[in-house]
């Protein structure tokens, strides 16, 4: 009976091939031993920047590339002492090796090095792999490989705020820009012309497939495999307005907080639900924000076309939006191509790094006093940017890591910033 249950679970779990758990993923041995640069980070004072330089390249696949519209394209996995980098940059970009930029990378803090977890779709071999059934659609229309692993073909045009980390199940998670269904996306698809024959073969297979609703996408740290499963929903739920995506350990749930609604995915129930929050929802789209774990609320700043509403908050328990109207000098409106927001649990402050615009610098919001502090300009010898750096905050080191690179270019340099020691 136990053996039957085990087989049944393995069959129902999309993305796990037979024996997949027996082979550990490339991150299994992490965290690695800290290098000498970690002591340099620990020694940083208040409002201090440190140029770490170019991270070491992956021996086979080289270096990760910069991704515009992706201030939060780097997502910390604290237990592995590093961060996942995911999200495309230049529309339709294909790297010189023929792989599109739907690749997945991991930045190891302790070794200051890149590991390529997935090099992206090989546009040169795509059509032949479809013909050879190395890439095919499953019974529900999900693209999989010959090992039954779901393949995230062009799931994100950019990272926006669509990425998070499930710290309980140890999985990097992300939304698909085109919803939770089974689609073969062509919008700004890198290598589309080269892959056209293969795409048409797959699209023909989709004709008799019913549109289904799926869980978020996952990259399982233990197995080193992508996963995606059917959700127990008959209709899709879209938070709209470029939602922020967060996993909350306190709730054991994923929250997609958008301008249209708040969509919640419960892994235990395998269901999406629509919170249908009260209050006046935010206007506009592609806004920056973060989660305040002390108050149980999400912040959302003025994004594109937000009409100057200022800082807003979605309160989970009250299930309502409110305008905070804080005092002080508020930062300018900014999308995910311009700024990074993070709630610092140690200081009980929101630190907003605005990388571009007329007033770039660091803006700090105090939730207790509901006020912005005077902005802190970047130093003359600090990072020079044309758009937001791909950034994450590491609580253990109390430092912000900023990957400064040209859009879709492998010229990245890692900078580290500390607001307050």
C-alpha cells in the first residue's frame, strides 16, 4: 500500500521523472565556504558602497546577463547563501550560442560566482527536438522534455516582480507573464523565425487541448528540475497590473498583489483564490513594492501611469487597500526598471533604492511615523546605471547586492550597499 501511494504521488507530480530525486541538483552542496570578500562586506559602515567586481563565470555557460525591467530579478535563497537570477532583457534576444534568454542562474554569495542552472532554449536545435519528441506537449498541453520535466519556454518577457522563493519547500518560484494556462507564447519570443516549424507542430497539438489552470512555476533546489502542476481551479485568476509575487512562510501561501486584485495560491490545497480586496485599488501598472512582515501588509509605490497616488498598502488581515499619505520627501514614481524596494526587519524600515530618474538615491520610509526621510544621493564613485540594477537584500550580511550590467549583456559587475549597520 505504501509503495502504491509513493508511485501515485510521483505520477501526479508534474516535472519529476523516475529517479529524479536520486540525483542531487547542482546547488545540493551549497552553501559554500565564505571567501575573503565576505569579511569586506561585513566591515561596511553606514551608507557605504563596495565594488565586488565581476563574478566568476560558470565553467561551461559563462556569465549571467543584465535584465532590464527586473530590479527584483535576483531572488535570495538564504539557506543556500545565494540568489536566483531569472528574466529576459532585450525583447526577442538570442545569445551568441543560440540560446534564448529564458535562462536561469544562481549567484553564490560566498564564492562571488555564477552557476548556470538552465542555459535557456536552444533555438538552433528546437525544431529537430520537437520532431524527435525530445520536446513535446503532455496530455494537458504543457511543454515537457523527454524526462517529463516541464520546460519554461519564454515564460517571462521580463522579471518585473514575478519571482519569489518558497523557503519551506526550497523552491524558486515564478509566475508566467501570459497567465497560468497552457500556451505556446510568441510575443517577443527570441528565435521565433528559427523555431517556427517546431512551434507550428506544437501549436497543432494544442488544438484539441482544453485550457487548464496551473500552479506557479518552480525550480526544485533538491532535484535541480523545473516543476509545474495542474491547479484545482477551473478558471484562471489574474492579479493584473504587473503584480508583486511573494511567498509568505507565516501563511504558507503565495500572494500575487496586483492593481486589479490579489490572487493567492495555497500549495496545500493546490488552489488559486481571489481575495477581492476592499478599498480603492492602485492605479497604473509595473510599480515597485515589498512586504512588511511586522504589519502583515504589502507596499506599492507610484508606478507607470499611477497618477501620483503615493505609497499604498494592502493589509492581509483586513483584506483592504489604503493610501498612506506619508510625510517627508517621497521618491518619484518608478517602475521595476528604475527602483528596488525592501522591508528591513532589523530596522523596521522600508529602503527604496532608486537607480535612475532626476533624483537617484536611497529613500527610506518609516512605517511607525509614516514618513519618508531625506533622500540620500548616490556617491560620485558609486555605480553608474542606465536602468535599475538586478538587486537582492541579504539579511544575514545586512547588505544589498546590485548586479550592474547592460541590458542582455554579460558585462555585469556586482556592487554591495549597506544602509545602516
